[in-house]
């Protein structure tokens, strides 16, 4: 079994609040686990280990994405578990939770098992399927949550769709308790959203495009929080985008309710004005919002109201996006750029490096009850190396995802993942490429 | 044309017989107000003499320079014959053969043709004729307005360098020039103080009277703008 | 300006607008001639690419091109790129391969001309994209106002109707403001877009009398019945009563106020029968000016150079 010795980096482990400056730490991986973690400056004997020099890099627990769309089964033309898993490790993600809006929908244990089976063979990252909350994502009849959980589903979500019927939502939340799983909601009042494609406000007014008001999200978040309170269920709000929703989530947590939340890299760094050029790679659901919303989201991420950064990686084929703005499917890529884009929050002081990693790794592990997010001795050896100051040009055509829909395409980004280790094996190295499969 | 300024080495290489390089922007007044008005008087006499009756005359000015000249001609013809010929303004820009495919299209000028040109003796009035292309464009434009019986050309100045077989019927003065010279006609246009109320005046006539006129040749080694 | 796209009034400077209007004034004269043609764009190809049917605007551009002796080709396309399974990129590349000197585009979704302009070497003229902009309409409206009033600076213009869904409103707001007029908008609250006063820099009214008080120009927009009746306003009857213009309501405006409408008019809804035809209405001048204005645009930008 392989041994890897990582030295010379700055070691950040949010699970123990450890931040070891460069040169003082060394980490030994053996048999898929962290075998030793020296923080006092004592070197670990090499003894046949492959040396990974982390000079200039942060050494962190492998990142965990709780929200991605990997498109397999059924839409492999735009992404599949192999390409998605590869994009993930190139972005430093060792575990990815994938949403159920595939074809067929992951609402049956057979589909869950198929995904796990395929991922085992094809994906360098570990894939954790999220199963649908209602059959066919139709928002009418709940899924067999117990069976799905047994098959390997780690949470339930109709993401892509919303459960509009409050009675159905209530029952879904209630039932989720015997599966002891969180229910992830794409909170949006569809009628109020209407044909909206950009944030309703100055931008929708100037562009003459139908607007999606913040109220559409706020109303649904309010509803789902009340239902969570009513049912005692565990609610997780996906891709929060509005200040109003943030406010309600904060109040709910203060009141002791189990309400967690995630925010995407794009909602943390882009505002609705980015759509002014009608670039369909900026069309996303929920839409990019105003500066006020972005400021509230950043504060919420910093103070813990929002627990994790999740990419909502949503690949679409070029020909699907090269159409009229209102016809383009919403969504953008995220796995390969999340670190670079979100490092902006470290650079401007919103988050310290260790808090940044906590929200990309440790918290996600806790949220989904997964092993990971830690460098403690005995932890699973999922590790990523990040060069926080390395500049690189992002060209999605040369990236690992099959698709190219990213608003950062062609841009110079700062911060790059240079190596990723999954279960103790080096699966990605930025110079050597993807090494497994 | 190259626009490198004169330098010592250029002077040395020059053949002794060549003329000295002109200093920048040498400007000389070739025709002053008096001479221009005299020339117009003479041209008016020539028009009256050669015309087969003056009732069918129709002056058509090519803007901008032709306009004040045509006004003065109309004044002259009115005093000579008792009746004022109709005065039109015909912008030829849309008929040019050299509209570029880069940069910007030239700004258009006003066109006003108060009456029909059918069966008329149209006299195109231009300030400076050089290559003949503007007159050619003017004739094309005129044909779209109707069928004149005759078309004649008045030019205050013929500076040569014809590129098309265009003849000037009545010329104020022939002035030989270098192709790089610029010939500029200045006409002061003043608001009218009074009008004489003759029949046949067009509305624009009443707004403006023509003041000081001057024709200038500028030699500065830079290429010409526009066709002449 | 050769080769420059005309995608919206928002991208035009005041000088650009003045140049276009002055050129259009010269083009007006050609419409009075017997032979309504000049050879200026002879041999040039203008493609009308209309994804949304529009006899008026399409014909106006066609006549404009033909008066300049251009070869005008009309492409009427039905359906979205998704329904036709041809992406906008492919449509643009195909057109570009035909070497046009100008492409006039109308589409019911905002932003389509912009996408096409990225690929096409020829200048793209936006003939209306969704609710976003309709620059040639606004320009001909400005031309008409200048003709009627001698100026635009200092005038008060009130635009009435479904502002939220109107590209004519947006383009006119940008244009008239750039030329120094004060612009007001009026309509039921359901037809005023989000944050309208701050986003577009206008004063918004839900009361017609207040909106047209002292106005020099009153512009009524067409109501799209199919889409809106029942949703944005309860009935045509109520809309006509509250926001429809007739002689009586027009008295709130200045005595010499003019009435405009981009057409076609829903008689009895936006304008009463008499106002649609009578004195203060300059609707037919707008149409006439439309051809001159579109001739000016084609004259100024057509040509594949300078992209």
C-alpha cells in the first residue's frame, strides 16, 4: 500500500483548529489513512514514502461539495461521473454529493446503486448520491427514503424543482425523520418567479428581461422553515441568494431549529450586473442578485449562519447555452474554479484561511455525516494542496468537465489546487494530470 | 503623400533645379472679393448671351461653395433680364463614387429643388472644379429629378487635374495648382437685412445675404480631402 | 460609424444621435422626389432577419434599403433556436458567410442582436429585442418631435402604457433624456417595471392627469391584449378609462401638445377614435420618418469595414 509524506506546506485542519505555518508540519499517509501528523517541527521518517513537497501551498482536508449536478445517468453528453469526478479532484474536491435530477431521476434504489457502482469504477472523487424527495421530482408523492438511504443516498432533495404543495412538503419533512436524513430545498415560489430569468430590479428593468424577485426565494424559505419547525425535520437551504432568506435562516437558528444553508461561489462574488451583456453563462437559478444580497451572504458565511460553500456545478452543452437568454438552461460550472473564486473572501479579509477551509470541507462532512474534513491521525486520507497565490488562466475547453459554461472562462484566476489525494492515493497533480483511471 | 517635414539631408539630396520645398501652410489669396464679384458679373453676361432665351434657366448650386455663388448669379441675372431664375440646392454626396468602406460616411447637406427640372436649362454652380467627379455626381443626381433639356456648368475656379471628361461652360478663373494644394472658397453669409419681394425668390434666399468672398490656395504638402 | 452595430440607444452618445437625426433630415427629402432612389448603397446587401413577425418595421427597413439602391433580403424565421435546433451561433455564422453589409434583427427575446453581433462582421441593427430596446423607433420618434417642436431640449415627454414590457419605452427614455428632455412614464402599477424611477431616471405616475400635466409630447404605447388582459389589468374597459387618451384628458397637457404612438393603434383603448386620426396626432409622420431614419442608419453604418 502506498505511503505519501507531505512536507513544507502550511497545514490547515479546521477539525482541530490547527494552523501550522510552513516548514513546521509534516503529514504521513499510509494505507488510506492519516498515519502521522507532526506539528512541532519533528520530521517524520521517510521510509519508502513518496514525498510530496507542498512548498508555498496550504495542505488541507479534501474539499467536500454538497451540491453538484453530474448528469449521469441520462445526460452524459454534458457530464458524467468520470468527467465530473475528474473536474472535482482538479478542484480539490475529494467527495461530491450529486443531485437527483438525472434521467431517470434518482428516486429509486436501483438508480442510486447504479450511480455508486459507476462512480466506483469511473470517478477519482468519492461520489455521494442525493436521492429525490418526491417521485420523479414531481412534488406529489414522497420517495422510499428508507430504501434509498440503505442503497447509499446521503440526503434527499428535489433540487432543480421545488415542492410547491405545502402539504406535500410537510409530509416529506416529517417522513425524512425516520430516514434520519436532511432535506435539501431549492426554495423558490414558482408562480411568483414566473418567467423570471434575472434578478428583479434595476438590471431586469434595464435589460427588459423578465425578473425573478427576491421575494420568490424569501417566501419559500419562510414556508420551509415554518414546516421544519412544525415537523422537527432537518432542513438545508440550497444556494441561498437573498439577504431576506439569510435573515430568516439566522433567526431560525437562533431559535434552535435545525436549519442549515449553503451558498455558491458565484452568489458570493458576482452580482446581477454581470448579466448586462446577455452572456448566458451568467444565467443561473437562483439568479445573481444585488450587491446588498452579496454583502449579506458574505456576512452570513463569516458568522456561521451559512455553513458551507457548495458549487451547484451545473454543466450544459455549448449548443444548449448558445441560444436566446430566456431559452438557455440555467447553471454554470463550479468544481474547477470554486477555490480560486472563493479565495477572494480570504484576500479581502471576510474569512481567515482556516475558516475558509472549514466551509469547504469540515462543515460539509458534519452536515452529511461523512467521514472527512479532518487531518487528525486515523482520519481517512483525503487531502488537497492549494497554492493560494498561483495565477492561472481558466480555459474550460482545456478543463476536465465536458462542458464549458462558466462566466470565468478565459479569465485569469488566482489560487489553484495543485494536488489531490483520495483515500490515500494521489489522484490529481496539476503537472502530472489525473493519475487514477 | 508622405508628410515628413523638410530636413537638412533632404535639401542636400535635392536636384538643384527642383523648386524649394514650400514651408508649411503657405496661403495666398488668389481671388479677392472684388475679383470674384467681377468674374460673376462676366459669367452672368455670358450666360445671358449664350442662352436661347433666359426663361428656362434653372440654377442648381452644389453645396457648400456653390450656394452663395448661385445666389449672386441669380441676383445678377435678375438685374440683367428682369426675372430671377429658380434656385435649387443639390447635395451630391449620395452620388459620390468614392464613399469609403472604413471610418465614417460624410455628413449630408441639404437638398432643395423648388421646381421641376424637366425641359429646363440647368446650370450647375460649383466653386472649385478639379477632377470633375462632383459634377459627374451632380449630373447623375439631376437625372433622378427629371429630364433637363440642357445641363451647363459654372465654376468659379478650374484648378485642373481632370480625371473625367467634364467640361466647364463658364469659368471664373483658371488657376494651375499642385495636386497637393488645397483650394478653399470662403463666403461670408449674413442674415438678410431686407428683402426686395421679387417673384421667384425661394425661401432660403430671404434668410441670408452674401458678404465677403475670398478664394485661397493653401500649399502645405498634405493630400487633398475629398474629390474636387 | 461604418461597421458599427446599432444595438440600443444606451450605447449611443448624444453626438451619435444628432448625427443620425441630421442625416435622417436629409434623407426625408428623397421621399419627396419622383425617383425615390439614390445609388449610394448599390451592390450592398442588407439582410432583414426577423424572428418575430412585423410587417411595419420590416417593410420600413426594406423600403429604406431599396431607396439607397441596396439589395434587401428578407428572412422570416419562426420559432426559437431551440425549437429549430439551430443555435444562435450557427445562425450568425451562416449569415456571416453570406457577406452581408448590414443585418437588421428583430427577436422577441432580449439580447439576441448582441449575440449575433459578436459573430457577424457586418453591422447589426436592432429592430427590436424583447422588451429591451428598439433604437430605430426611438430615433424616428425623436426626429418627429424635433420636426414638430423645433427642439428636444427642455421638453416634457410622457410615455403611457405597459412600460415594463416595452422596448419602445426604454429606447425613448434613453434617447429623449440624452437630448435633454424630461421624461415621465405612466401606467397601472402592474405595468411599471421594478425600481423604474431609479433604474431608468424617470418620474413614474399611476395617475394619467398628473402624468401629462404640462407635457409637450404624449406618447401612448400599444397594449398587448392577448398577454395582459386579466393579468396586468382587469379589463380593456378599465384600462381605457384610466389610461386611454381622448380629447378631454389631453387637455391636461399643453395646448400644443402632440400625440404619438408607435402603431398599430388599438382604437378605443390607448387612443380614442378621434385622437387616432386628428390634429395633435403625428402617427403618420412617425411612419414617414421611419423610412428616412432607417435610410440614415443604413447609410451611416452599412459596410463590412472597420469592425
